[in-house]
C-alpha cells in the first residue's frame, strides 16, 4: 500500500494513545493482575487488532488486510514462545508480583522501539537487494530445524542467560540488589545506583529483540509492506503483558509449541525462497496470503489441541504413578 507520512503519523499517535490508556487504567498503580483483568485486556487488544485489520480491508484492500492478519497471528504465536523466557527472567531477578506488570509494560515498549528500527532497516535492505529473501528464507528454515532439535532433546532453556548488552550495562553502572518500589534509580551513601527494576526492564526489552531476529524475517515473508509489518508487530507486542498473566499457568502445557512454531517458520522460509526465485525470473509457484493464513491457523489449532491432550496424558500418568507408589509403601 502507498502510505502517506500523515497516515504514519496518525497511526503512531493512535498507538501511543492506546498505550497511554492501557497504562493509566491498568498499569499506573502496581498491583497483582487477576485472571479477569488479564482476560479483559487481552480481549480488548485482540478486538482492536481485528478492527484495524477490518479498517485495512475497508479503506485499503483485501490483500493488505489478509497480510496484516497473517502477520499478526504469526507474531502473536511467536510471542507466546517469548513468554517462557519472560517467566525465567522474572524468576532470576525475583521480581515481586505487584511490579511484574510495570516491568513488562516498559520492557515491551523498549522492544517495540527497537523492533521499529529493525523493521526500517529490513525494509531498506529488501527494497535495495532482492536477493536478501534467499538469506531470510534460509535463516528461517535453519531456525525451524533448530527448534525441532531443541524440542526433541528436551532443551527448554531452564536458565536465563544475560545478553552482552545487559552485562555491559551492569558492569558500567553500579546497582543495588534491593527493589525500591518502581524507582529505577536511588541514591545511597551519596552514590546514584540502578535498581533491579531498571535492569529487569532492560532484560525484557533486549531479550525480545533477540527473538525478533526470526520474527521480523518471518513477517517479511508474508508481506513486504513496512506499514503492515510495523502495525502487526505493534498489536502483537502491546497485548503481550496481559497475555503473560492470562496464560502463564498454561505455558507448561503447550508441550508441542516448539514443533508448531518450527512448522510455521519452515513454511514461511520456503515461501520466501520461492518468492526470491520468482523475483530472479525463475518460474516457480508462489504461496498466496490466504493459503499462508490457513496453514498458520491450522498449525496453531492442531498444536494447541495435541499439546493439551499430551499434557492431560502426562498428568494422568503422574497421578497413577503416585497412587501406585502410595499403595506400594502403604501410606
């Protein structure tokens, strides 16, 4: 689509207003987020994304709308995988439950700004070098294979490892090991110190950018429109905080999620390679957006169903083993 600077500006202002409303209504006062609150806000963000996609259909065209929904669903599903790491980060830094939503809000904002830079760079590279689709496609296929290998080996990243940027910040700036409410800096003995609150916010934001290394090429495999790439990422990220509290307890039950994501990334990787070949003059079939959207939705639905079934089976097996053990010991 041909997006004017005015439309870009209005979109950014609108998204900023939504973030401000979210903050002042749900995140201004530190508190433990209930399932009801998380469910309501998750529904609100999904409805807003659906309305935005409908607006693209009414005021743009059907292709733009389809690309947005395919990109949004892909980014949302990939962001669920991020939540596993967010749980580890919260545990590592021992973030009190009443402050977790503030950490996630600021961390996601940092990620959104950094992803915007990634998207701008990616769009510039694609517009200049069409062969980059080969690199993106190969990278996604390799990432898909890596996910399968990790899932088969049972490697669930049990420990969070700080990235280099975060380590550099901690070395350069002195910090305190105690939380002081939502304060980012405190003064102790005449010295200005960072609090764990700032460190964990940086951890959330910069770690999410590492995940963007596969999610950004993935969405560029569905659309090359920077406006759609940015808005799909924005709507997927802005509801991530509420999703964290809503499905936090269900994450361990999504045992087949890595397999589903690997299929999606591999599929989009193949789509990118076919597109690159087509752009190079090779007559190969291209995968349409409706087909892409159907495959993505089908994979996520099947993955969720099989994950929940496998989790129930594991729970029954564990209960039977515990009952047999009690019977054997006579307790």
